[in-house]
C-alpha cells in the first residue's frame, strides 16, 4: 500500500508567523526541523498501520524545507521546485491514500493561522467550477483525478474544518487552535506528534477495512477563476493564452483538473511582481 504525504509548513506544529516559514529568517531553521518531525510522526503511523511505501512531497515555498538527513529512512522524499505536479508530485504512481500534513486555511478565513491560497503575494481568491477553493481543494482534485482519496489532514482547527467541509469526513490532527492570523494556542510537539501519528494510523486502517473516504472528483470541463490582488498582476497573467478577464478576476477552462492545475500554476507564476 502506497501513501503520499503532501506537506506544507503553515499548519505545522507551533507555527504562527511568516518568519517561521520563510527561508532567510532566524526562526526558519528551527521550524524546518519541526516540519520534518511532524512528517515523521505521519510516516510512523502509516507504516505501523500496514503501509508498505510512503512518499513525501515537500510542498512549501521552493520545496526544499524538509531535512532529508532527519526524515524517516523508510520514506522517500520529493524535493525541489518546480516539479511536474508541484505539491502533489508522486500522485501518479498508484497511490492508495493521501495525507495533507501542515496544511492551512484558504485566503481570507477568519481565525486561521497564515491563511492564504497558493500565493499570499498574488492570490485573493480561487474558484474551481464555482466552488471557492483552497490549496487543499485543488490538490485533492488532482488526487481524485488519479482515483486517490485524501484520508488524513493535520493543521490548525480552522484548516481541518475547511478540509472536511469540502472533502468529507476524515482523520484529522488539530495541532493548534487559532486566535488570529498570527496567533494560536499550540500543543507541544510531543502531544501534536502523537495526534498526527494516530490520525495517520487510523486512516490507513480505514483503507484496509475498505472504509476510507472517497476520492474528490470535480466535474469536467473544469472552469478555473483566480482573483488577483492588483491590476498589474492581472496584466501579466493575461499573457497566458485562453484567459478572460473581469477586473481582477481571470478565468479559463480546461478539459480536466490535471490541465487546470498546470494552468492555474502558470497563471499565478505569470502574475508575480517583477
């Protein structure tokens, strides 16, 4: 049984500020280690429950955050950026279930630590077929394209609630209770790691019992709408063929979610300030 762990950093145990997740800041090195430890807890739970392979994809920033020298040697690591499937690299390799570790709520969410959608610099909102979306939505849809369900998530209370609201009931590990964008009541790593390990274990057992959540599948063709923060960003993003514009909202249609995912990433990349 193969498990893919898609890992982000804003939802990692103890994280409450951008300094902690941004390369170059003094706190970043400390929380790289914490990210690695959260992931190790998920790896441990997966193998204890019966997984035979675990692949981890580093989905934060430039994809080079997880400390490979400290990650569980039983797992493999996708690192670096860009990769063909970004945060979901490895999903095309017959994956049986997906963990979202260290995930965060979508942009504009009240009481959510470091809420944003893909790019805190550029993206104000994202819709997939008129469904307002977070990173968890579009990543889960890519997993669904390959018939793989998201079966476990960790992060703050708000992120886990949003994920279950859109994707359905699953095992979650709530590692902090947000009190604002930059504040939360956090569990100690010792406690949060136990929660992550248990959620991972229980979710893999559900696969074995054939009681796991269903894959998240979106209807085709897929209509993507991205609202950007500033008009110059929209000006640049309009260089992408097939895009229509309504003020700061840019839209395009793709025949399936995989092409939509690639198109979304291309549009956001074009929009970045130069």
